């Protein structure tokens, strides 16, 4: 048995993977190295990393500067508690940088270790805020169908994809899901953006505004199939939240740190959220780190609470010095290499290339914002009947041609076809960007 075969055998025996089923693990990809936008497997094969790992490796693979930042910080002090009464420099410096790059109303950062924990924390920030404001019954959270918010119980309950609930119910009470701003399949009478915002308002009114703490929304829905909202959606949603005293949580776990061509994405539509969840791109995935950005007014509520109503939310690794040192170096690289601006420009090139796939009969929709694009597959373009299962064949064909794709598996109800998600590193060279639609075209033709 060679080294790779032995590794896979041992993997099968001892490792439970995310989204585990043995049928999906017959020929696992063993990635051994990465450089820029490219990955290399144990057999020396090269792939374009068309999803930046899991939407997170914004600065690209193999950046020694981040390894150096981690090693230097570990040698100095690897761990120090950031609980109240203590602090450390990387956490302080990174929080300041993030607030400066975020929204005009952003106030302060609480650090977590991942996106789900960020959302979980954001829900607790929202409940806490309303309790400080003497509105303790405002506890419910409204989210959207097709949303993905993470694996923990509350984040899973906000997630709008039934497959993630099926074997883990019941869901946490007080989580309500409404229609997303999904223009390609919007079936209401109104324009999709306004109609979907009204759906949130209807839910607030049905539940009673005095029981709703927050609405959580990804600026561009990612894992659910790269659903880009019409420009009317977020401004109207902000108005609705303000009208009913409901906080707006932007889940920017994917969209944060430059992915859409802005540091944070709601700026595309001139909207400021009350809370922002982030993770992934803050370290480009080199170490696990996430967090919540509280607006000035939420921060003020925390800082002005009496001692008997303090913010009793804690995690051992909040403000972890090594993760924050790596985050700081990563943000410096995004700044110095102009990767946010680059994502806006090169993202247009990527989307234009993918638009060229529209002549293929199975391509129903192509959408994107910055370096975050989706190609939705249909069985019939006229009826928009979702293609289901085609994505798995396309994955095999694309991998054989040197591109590693990620597919959002489609569903009949609510309808969405298998969607090829394309979100390469923000530094991906033009020539590599241009190869992505070329390889996908060949893979789709071969698979369909
Ligand atoms: C929008 C969004 N929120 C939250 C999460 C959960 O993040 P994590 O897997 O780091 O917990 C993800 C993960 O893909 C995500 O895409």
C-alpha cells in the first residue's frame, strides 16, 4: 500500500468529516500543497481552487508572511486570556483595523473562532441589547430560505436549507424563515427585492414586533447558491428594521474582507447593519478566527449597562493572540496589495466569462458580485425546472480538467437547481480567471 492509500484507509477508520457519508468519500482528494490560486494533490495533479478553499483563502495559498506572523507570536506568547481585565496587542490592533474598514456606524469587535460562533454570538448581542433597553421579550430571529449560517444549534436553526436540519431537529424555537430576494425564481407580484423585504415585514408583524430581536441576512447568499439581491432589497429591509425596532445582522462570513469588491458588502447599497458576523477572510483561513462587529449604539449599550446586567458571553479563544496576529498580517496584505479593489475589477471579468456559458441549454442563470459568482443549472430552461445531480457529474469532469469546483446541491422544493459556486482567491491572475469558464464549459458539455 503506498503512502496515500494508507492515509485514506486510516482516514476511513478514524475520521468523521463535515457532511459525512461514506459514498461521498470513495476517492477523497488529498491536498498536499497550495500556491496562489492553485492546489496540488498527493499525485502531483494541479487544480485551480475555484472556491478559495471554502470561500476563505482571500489572499491565496502559501503566503509565508502569515506563517512568520504566527511563529513570531507563538514564540512571544501563544495564548493569553482576553477576558475582561486582561488584553493583548494583536487583538487590540486587529479590532481597530476591522472597525476602520467596516461601516461608519461600526463601534467595536468581539472575537470568535468561526462563522457559526459569530452568528451565535450576534444573536446573543441582539437579545442582550433589547434586555438592556428593557425589552426582554424581543428574542426572535428572522432569517431567509436558502441562507447558510453555520452548524451550532441556533445558527443551524437560522439556516434555510432543510438538508442541514433533517437529522438534527428539533430546531431552536423562535427562529422564523421567510422568502429570499431571489430574482431568478421570484414568484410574487412585486419586484423581487421589494417583495422579499416585505416578506420580512409580514413576518415581523405576524410574530409581533415586540417579540423580534433581529433579522439576519447574508448580503450575497453564498452556500445557498450565490443569490445576489436586487439593489432595492437591503435599503428597504433597513427601513423595515428601523420602523419596527428590529436589529439587522449582516452575516458577512463570506462577503467580508473584500470578497464582493468592498471591505464589507452592504456598502454596495448604502446600508449599515447593527451587527456584522465575520470569519473566513479575516485570516484567509490560515488560522480559525471570526467575530462580531457591534455598531456604536450596540457597543454603547454594552458599555453603559449596570454591573448586574453585564455581558456574560465568553469563550476561551476570544481574542486569541496568534489568530489575531495572523489576521492582522492578512488584513495588511489585503490593504497593501489592493485586493479589495482588485476583487471589484477582476470579479467583473470573471462574471463576464461565466455569462458566456448562457448558450448552454442547462445553464439557467448566471449571477455574481465581485469575486463571488454562481451558475445555476436547470433541466429545462423554459420551465426553470431545477437540475439535480448534474452538479456531481460536472465536479468530476471539472476535476479531470484541473479545476476544483463547489456545487450547491439543488432541491425541488423550494426550487433551486444545482449551482456551481465560483469564488477564487482575490489575487487570482487574469489568465487563470479566464480558464475557469473555459474549463466549466468543457465540464458541463461532457456532463450533460
Ligand atoms: C454566510 C456564512 N455564515 C456562517 C458560516 C459558518 O461559518 P463556519 O463554518 O466558520 O462556522 C458560513 C460557512 O460557510 C457561511 O458561509
